[in-house]
């Protein structure tokens, strides 16, 4: 039997309309999380995260091309799809979402801020015997930090990726509560399964210069935000890249409305 390996991801950052926070949270976790994603073929893991007002206030830079404005996007859902089966899942998902909306199972009182598919690139770990990325959405990490990195023009991609892993990422992970960093490359919507989605999916995917890093954190990410501020400075000072968005999240508590009154 082949090992389970992640190959691609759905990343969907959304805001409910004000006044619809509880209804949205319950619809998503009690219906759409499963009916729109988890029951589909070859999707093997998912989790949900939330940005309170206090966490949104930590985001940088002040103007972002990912979250417009920078504090847009309260709820984040992430899903892993098995390597080699991206089309098998998302062809199903494209039909499933149309069926759900046609049968009254959508939720109109929400806005997609940044919903994008990504190809898996690599994971860097703090520990010699880590929680593997395939289990990261199931492991009880209380926090997640999403960092969108844009490589500067003229910088060699392979050299940049090697330097980023060897120095800034390694420094951020060392001797602290940030357990791992999974890196991803965006998939263009043009000609893809999300091109005809029944809603606006938000800001652009970003081009080949973009990398999304997901940092899995063993405590409230606000308590280690100084590490991410230093990471931003390290990248800017190098001249090799800038950060398009750095955003911390709490993991939601399934079956509860925790955090719904702390979004704004």
C-alpha cells in the first residue's frame, strides 16, 4: 500500500456578514465542511481556523494584495488532497458545490476574501521526529500562521527556496513553539475547476513568484508574534522577497460558537 501523501490544498479565507457570524459558523462546520469537501474523493484531512479582532490587528503589511483590506477574512478552512488525485477531487467538488447551491445548501451572507488551490512544495520541521504534514490538520495545534511570500524579480527560485529554508525559516522554528512550516505554490484559476465557481473567490492567486507558508504553532500565535515580525524584517533586509500577508489564527473549537463574538 502506498503511503498517504499530500499533493494539493484548498485554502479558503472568508468573512461572514456582520450579524450572521453564528449562523455562518454553524452552517459551515455542521454542513458545508463535510458536504462540500470532506465526503469528496481523495480529500483526506481538513480543519478550520479563526482570526479574532486582536489577531487581525497583528497582520502585516498595512496594505496587502491577499486580504483587501488587510483585516478582511475571519474564518479560514484548509483541506489536504492526496498526491496525484487533485483533478479527481476538484472535478467532483466543482459539481458538488453547484448541486448544494441549487438545493438550498449554500450560504449567501458571506464574502470570499482569498479562496485558492495550491500545489504542495515542501515542509520544514523543528523536530527530528515531527508530526508529519499529512497529520498537521488533525494534530491539536491551537494556532496557525499563514505567510504569503513574494520572491523579488530576478531572484533565482531554487537558490531562494534553499536560502529561505536554511536561514530565515530555520531561525523562526529553532527553540520555540512553531513546530513546522509547510510551503505551497498557487494554482491559477484560469482554465481550472474553480474558474466557474458560483461565487466570487476574492483576490488573485498570485503568480510564480508567490509561496504560501503555513506555520503550525503550539500556542496562541500572538504570544510568539515577535518571531514573525523578525522574519518579515529578515526577508525585507535581504532584498530577496517581501511578505504580501502574514496572518495569525486560532484553531476553531468544533461544536461551539467560540470566537463568533470577537471577529470585529
